């Protein structure tokens, strides 16, 4: 049989950020609880700021049946003979007790090479109402919100105090106590309606009670209401609301009956850079920014959780609070502009113990930028013809890149570092390329983040990320497992994405060794491998293909990408098994050949028709290889398969004559090395 289930855990207001972090896991955790108690069913999970709710329309009233198997001791240990009579030992009696059976109900089964006692029976099917209290407690204890708290005399802790529990199985109110709270058949509605508990008799009465008393239980309904009202405001006032996704989810989590309202602040605050206003509104007040004619508008959207026929007082109150925030921001902004950039004071800010101050960091970044510039001269000159001036501008950009850490605005809003440097540099009249570089120095800073928009900005961003990587690896602060406190995986991903996006012709191994003298000695190969490991998550190819290309010794990331593409395309058109078998045969034949030594081929020693054919075909390839791209090179090499097969079939490579043997091995070795310049094909797995 089945009936409905309503389980409501009423709490004080849940903090949105930790709650939203756990939200994706909540339903799955309850599902696991149902499975462990054999109460599997479809259910929905809903929430408001002060309630967690599980609703199932078809909840089993009994556990599902389950067959249990019990294996006991071997017969030799289960029975003993006394006075000619076979009697169960203590081991057998314990097994009977465990299985809750009589001796005459036991059977035996072969397990391995022994006959053992065996029992197969249906597990008892308990009523759901007896299990729901246990299930509820386990579910609540499984939730991980980070910090928890205790209240009153309870020993248990939760994210916020639990104030009521409502558990209805059909129309039966389940009676149990958790976290010092006794379950009862009542709930609480919107505080603007009443503070008194309202009695609930069924799932339907619960849903109608909430609806009539201004609680939108389903977060999707709250979201729909907010978006609908925002759309109406946009159309009425001819503005565009910037819908910050994270902020929207947070507002949904902190409201029970949301109402979107438009407020306006004084236009003179628009003197502030837009990020200052937007960040202040979002972080401090949870407001959405608005735009008009593609420019930031002096309006904001506040979502109220109050019930009122006249929201003017609420709007006025929010305007008053925002005005104070923006006045502070304007004060910080003017103070920062008066002081200008003071990068020398970065000596007073520690970067990481062992790596000195932020001033020391930008000195290293400056040296990195100059090394990068020397290696990327032609790329830089495509944006700035005067290379010497570009070098000077790069150095100035790096020296000013962290100066906004000293500003009052960044002290108040740390997320604006770099962004404020851009606006201050603009206001102070610096070169536009420098301003943009300050703004883009931390890019990419997330999975879907934008990349720097110019080579100039890319060099500044690379300098920052490479210093982080080299510096922290030199201190042995290497990420392990899920721990990465200095976000070095993100830094490595950023280096890769920038190099690939701008097609920068840099050899990673050469670059890291060139930068290594700036740091205390450490194993550069560790860092190189760390960066290369990140390629697997960025380049969309089979991991073994990547491994095969890396085994070729290639360390230019753009060439790696081109080789991977060529190899992937070539393999799609070839018999993969034939290719790998042929390549492995090549490798086996020349495994004793020194591939670092000269591999001369004496044409006069080519006597067999098949080896002459192979030599001529390979020589034709060599003559045109430099003019071919990787895909064309592979296609030509792979076309040697048929000739190679005939060669291996007809020609004795390990000939008795040493000259013939060496000549043939040198030919095979040269073909092998031609493949190896692109990839070590024997490393590929399909």
C-alpha cells in the first residue's frame, strides 16, 4: 500500500550561501536514506528560508520485501558428537540466534571447498511510520552546511535552530522528537500574516494553507514571480536589468513571497566606476543593477519579502541605505585618486612567506614579462611597432599591476582588485594598453572566464600566473588531492589557455628553465608535468593520444594541439590495429639501435626489391616533409604501411652480414623517428 508523505523541518532563517552550496546534494541524500530503509519512491524537495520540505504523493506504508542470506560456520565446527549423538556447537547456536531460526530450519551450502550452515529468509518488513523518525534524523545529520550551531539544551547541532517538525503519513501525524523538538501537526506561514501556528490535517491542506498565507513553497514559482515582475518593470521604465544568476538564486533562497521593486539613487553617484556601484549594490544590499541606453542607470531592483499594498516606504528605506553605501564608495574613490598609485608601499604587504612581499612579487613578474617579450617580439610588434617602447610599457604595467591593493576601494571590495586599477589608471591618464592590462591581468580566472584581449595583456597575465606557479612550487607548496589553497591548478589552466588562444610559439620546458633562476632551486620537471597534466581537461582528445604526442618530446602547446588534431583525424581514416601493430614492430626491431647516433643509409647495400621500394618511398617523403602540415605528414607516413608489410614479409632485417643488417635497421629507425616527431603511436590505446 502507499499514501502521501509530508515532512517539513521548520528552522530559523537559513543563510543562503552555505545552504545553496549544499542544495545540489540534498535530494540525493534523502534518496539514499529511502533506499537504505527500503522505502524507495518518487518525491520532491522544496525549500524556503525557514523550511526544508519533502513531499511524496505515493509513499510506501511498509518496507519492500528483501531476501536475506546468512552463511554460518563449516559443518566441522557447527556440530560435535557427544556420546554418539550429534549436537550443535556454540558457533552453530550463535548462527541460529543471528538468523532467528530453529535448528530444524537451517540448511547447508557449498562455499569454496567447505560445506557451511546456510539460511535464506525474507527480512522483516517494518511499517514506514516507525522508520520515518530514524530516516529524518539520518537525513538531517547527513547535510553538510559547513558551520553548524547548538541552541538551548540540545547536544545536536544544525545550520540554524530547528523550531518545528511536521510529519504526516497520509492524514496521520507521526509522533517523534528530534533536536529537542516534538513533532506536531502544525506549520508556520508568512510572518506578515501571523506568528501563530496553523493546524495541518493532510498534504492538501498544507499546500493550500501555504498558498493562502503567502508562502510560495516551490522555488521555481518564486523565481518565476521575480522574473515576471522584473520584465514588467523593464517594459514600464524602458530599462534593462542585469540578472546576476548567483544573486538571483540567493534571493530565491531568502524569500517566501518575493516582490520585485524599482528604486532610484542620485545621478551624481554615477561618477563612480560602474563596478563600484554594482558590487556595492550586490554584496551589501542584494540589489540588481539596471541599464538604460547601454549605460549604467541610477536605478536598482530590490526584491522584498514583505507583504504590503504600498511599497513606497520599503523602497525609500532601501534608497536611504544604498545612499550611505555609495557616499562611502565615492569618498574612497576620491581619496584613492588623490593619492595616485604608490606601488612601493607594496613592500608592506606579504605575498607568501618565503617569497617576500608583493613588491618582491612584481619585481619577479617584471623579469618574467621581459623574458616573454624577448621570445614574443614579432607578436608584440604586430600590436606595437616600437618594441623598446612596448618593453617599457610592459615593465610599467607590471609595476602598477598590484598597486590597487593599497586603495581604500579594494580594501572594502577585494573582488575589485585589478578592476579598480584599470579605472584609476584611466582617470590618471595612463596609456590605454596599460589600463587594459591591469584590468585583464588575472584572466582567465574561472572555467568559463574570458581571456586577455591583447598580446600585451596576455604577457602581463602570464607573468602573474607563472610567478605563482614557479614561486609556490619552489617552496614545495604543490597541490595534492582536492587541496589547492593557492589555486595553482587554475593558474596552470590559465597559462595553457592563453598560450593556445594566442598561438604563442613558446616551448614550455625552455621557458620554465629560463625562469627558474629567479627562484630557489627545485625540480622543474615537477612543474612542467603539473602543467601538462592540465592539458587533458582542456584539449578535447583521448588521453592516450595526448600521451603519445607528449612522448614525442613536443613542449610547444600549440604544436601539441596541432599534432593531436592531425593524429586524431588520421586515425579516423586508418585501420587502427594495423597502424599500432606496424609501429610496434618498427619499435621492436630498432630497440637496440642508438637513436641519438647518426643513422646513415648506404644505397649500395640496398639489394632486395622491397627495401629499395621502401627506401625510395621514404626518401620521397623526406624531400617534401617540410612543406607538409602534420596531418599531411602522417598521411604520407601511414601510406607506407603496405610497403612496410611487404618489407617485413620478404626481407630479413637481421641479416648475417653486419652491413646489411645495420643498413636495414637504420632505414627502419629513420621511419620510426619520422613517426616519433609527431607521436609515439605505441602509447595509443583505443
